[in-house]
């Protein structure tokens, strides 16, 4: 296919100032044209260095020294620590793909606090599990029926698994008809414990072993080997797991049993708890394919796909893929690639500064519903106000609104949409729009975005397209949505949300998907793909990091398992950190514009006051009061912006749609759809992969 030339103006100086790599904060007491400043620095990208204490607590493991024989309950912290990062620098992932890594200004040095829980704490914790769970295994005609992943593990061959729905139950259980010979031991129980209750218990009782869970804390759990051990998993049948539009409780699905949980948002953000637990002794989970210890290459790309087997598989002499795996190393990998990189200090997908340096004070979630003939009624699949309220937590310091306009899914846009998902025979794709890159589709959307922006000056429209298709033949492949960038600079442009009869029948509407995709647009990455800054590696669930799907086992609408409908504590922490440095960086850009305009005298007083406000923001940030830090940073930014404009300084925001003649659709679709292995360098992860989409639809 020929490469098209795209007309794009150079990025404005303000955008470069907001995203560049100029020196960061000045040394305290630096003299500038605005007087002596401690935090602000004209023209510089702001950065905040934080020494982040990370508690790593083992429960039920036996600590060992290097060189000792490793058994099923042995954990060596020194070996584990070799896998952990010393530092982290967050980046904007999509923009970084198109050039050098673009830093957000959030830098971390980790202080690891390794704690082995006391015997008394362990006894109390495992008694809590025993007292708060329910055995769900059913024995019928000599077959033990369990959750789907446990049955898959016992068989190692899904074709030998049989479903059975007990009377009065909505959820089936699964039995292995032909047990495999290479598993270390057959799972015989299905004890289920509510994951959020476990998280709350750990957060509330950790003080007994000297751990402060307002600090970032990972609990590593092993129940196996104790006389009170039960084969178990964690459930999530709460209001949070009920699909907003359809009422389907995804938490009731057998495939949603987990081995980990955490990140439930705290009502008090100044004293938020930050807990994630990972249980190596739980029944293997479906989400990470941990049940499969027989197959090396799961996706057929020729590479071994790394999973974390249940603890009783370690050291086994059975002929399984888990042979010779090491517990301490594997726990180090989970802690690094999931706990640290994806949950505690994740990188942003897009720039949080939507229109630098004039960051918006009003964000409108602009829903454009394309309604197919005979498609499910729009009132049953989209709740604009609910979506707006959930998105607003990502910037609660500005005004929010929503708009909904409904048009028939026909005409030019419908033709272009049909070519976005062409039928195998191409019958639904008009020759006039037969572009496998969907270029016409994006061009039409771009025209509409420009028109809407012109109609609504003074607000930032978050373009949210909803395609409610009634055609059961549309080959959607389970794709619910995409957050699209311009394909040129990595700037966010719009979100696309899709609904077909099959997806609706599987329990999906638009509201939760729109919040998820809107979260991407506003900067949020998935908890199953991200960036390792020390290794300069953008990665996701494939190859050596297949196991990072465990990151989805967290309270976050950015997960794929549909177990949460709002942004969790780790989402909020990350967003407020991005905003704090972004507001400071864009204030610095405004100072440069003020100097260039010769208006320093009229702004000096506001800058001096804002400098103190930003210092308070940095102090709050260092105390892990991230929402407070972002609130103060917003206040300081507004004070300087208002003063600059009052003095006659022109401050204009970067608007991608005024600078891009056409989206680079080759880049857009390739980066969104292709399944790439992790390699060194800032490669962009896919928005979705076929394997993950299949899991979304799992029973």
C-alpha cells in the first residue's frame, strides 16, 4: 500500500515546552525574571522525584538464605530483590512511540521494605479465610465439579471438561472427565472467598506487623502446606461487577475467579490505602492461563509464554512446563512487571495535558450515537450522566458536562464503518470505501470533530462515538472499543465504542466501555500492559510477560474482566501525579510566553504566590496526598494563567484537529490491532488482542 503524505503543522512552541526535556525544577532560591522561585522555572518541564517506600509482605512462606534448598514454602528476599527495579520514570506511551521517550516528570526511587509475617499474624489471616469462605465444589457421579480454570487444570485438555448447572444456580460448574497425568496434584476443592474483604482485612490488620498500608504494599500469600489449607480462589460478586446497562453480574462468572486483588479506591484520598495481594497457593486463574502447565506457546508465535503456576507445581518432577521454575524469581517478576510497573507507578498512555499550555477548564463528554435499524434501544445501552460522573474523578478540579446526539447508522459514515469491520465476502463494504485501513472512516470522524469544536468554543470535547449495530453478521471479533490517536504525534483524538447483537447478548452495553475508553483518552493505561523504564521496554501479555494479565485482577475499570466500573486507587494516584507535574510544566510554559511578550511586571506577583502554592503541592505529593497535590497545582496554574491573560499575554492551547489534515490511519490501526511481542524500545502495545477479547466473553 502506498504511503500517503499528511499535512501537519509543526507542533507549537507551547506543546514542545509542555512535553520537552528541558531542565526541571530550579534549585531552591533560583533567581529568575519573576524573582526568586523555588518550584517554577520558565520554559522547563517540571519533575518531582519521590522516594517511594514499597512494603513487600510474605504470608505463609518460609524465609531462606541464598544457597538453601528451596521447598514449596521457601522464599528468598535477596533473590527476589534482584528482579526489582531501583527507579522508575513514567512516560507518555503513545507519544513516545513516535520519537524519543516523552517523560511525564514523575520519577521514583524505590525503598523496599521486606516483611515476613509473624506466625500469629499468619494464623489469624488464614483463620479469616477459613471463616469467610464457602465451599462451592460439587461431587456428582464420581466427578468433582469446580470453577472452569480448576477443571481445565485437572484435565489440561478443555475438551475433556464437562459443564453442569446445579438446580437453582445461574452459574455452571465444571468437571474433568479425564484427569491429566502431568499435574502435581488434582484440585479437589473450590473454596471461595470475597477478594475485597481480604483486601480490607489485610489493609486493616497490617499494623500488627508494623506495615503502614497508606504506603504501597504487596502481600504475597501462600496457604499451601498448612494443615488448614483449602483449595481456594477469590470471588467478586459485588455491585461493582454488575454491568451498568445490562445488569449482568460478571463477578458471578466462573472465569472471573482470581488469585489477586487490590486497589479499591479510598473515600479519604488524604489517607488512602494502597494494597494489592497475590496468592500463589490459590487455584490457578483463567485470566492468565495459569491452569495450563502443558503447553509452552499459547498464541502460536513461536515463543514460550510465561505463566505463574500454582505453588504446588514448583519443583515437581512431573513433565510440565513449570518444571525447574523458582518461586523467589517468579514473585520478583510479578512484583516488578505487575505490582510496580503497572499498578503502583504506571506510565500514561496519552498526555494528561489535553491542550497545552491552555489546559481545559471544561471537559464535555461528547457522545455521538450511531443507531442501527432494529438495534437495542439507546436508553438501554448508554447512560451519559453516569459515564460523565465516573470520568470526572480523573480531573475533579474542572467543570464537566455531557452531550448526546443520535443519528441513524446509515449514509457515508455507515459505509465507512462497514469497511472498518468488512465481512469476509466484502458484501457490506462499498467499493467507494474499500480501504482496509479505514481511512475514509477516520476522515469523516475528523470532519465532525472539527465542526463540533467550532460550535462549542471554550470547552474540550471528548469525542465518543457509539456504533450501535443491529447486524448480527458484522465481524466485530469481540472488539468493544478503541482510543484512537492521530497517528502522527501520538496525541489522543477520539474514542470508538462498538456494540453488536452478540456483544449485547454477552452482557455488554456502552456505558462501561465508554468510561474505559475515555480513561485511555485522559491518560490511563491498562493494568495488563505498560512500560519498564529501566529496561526501556513497553510490554503486555505475551512471551516472557504473558503473566501480566494478573494486573487485571485489581479494582479498575481499565481492566478487561469487568469486575469494577470505576477508577481504582492506583488509577487515581497515577492521574493526580501526572496532573501535578503537567500543571507545573504548563505554568512554566506560560512564564516563557509572558517573558516573550514583555509582560513580566504585570504577572510577577501572581507568579510569586503561585510558586508557594506549587511548593505546597510538592509537599502534599511527597506525603502521598496526590489528589491534594493536583488540586493545589491546578490552583497555582490558574492563578498564573489568569494573571498572564489579564496582562495581555496570548496563551493558546494546542489543538491537534487544527494541525492534522488527515489521521495517519496506517499508524492508527496498526498500533491498535497488531499483536506485538515485547522488544527493547518504546514499542506500542495493542489496544486489544484476540486472546484477551476471548477472555472477556468467557463463561
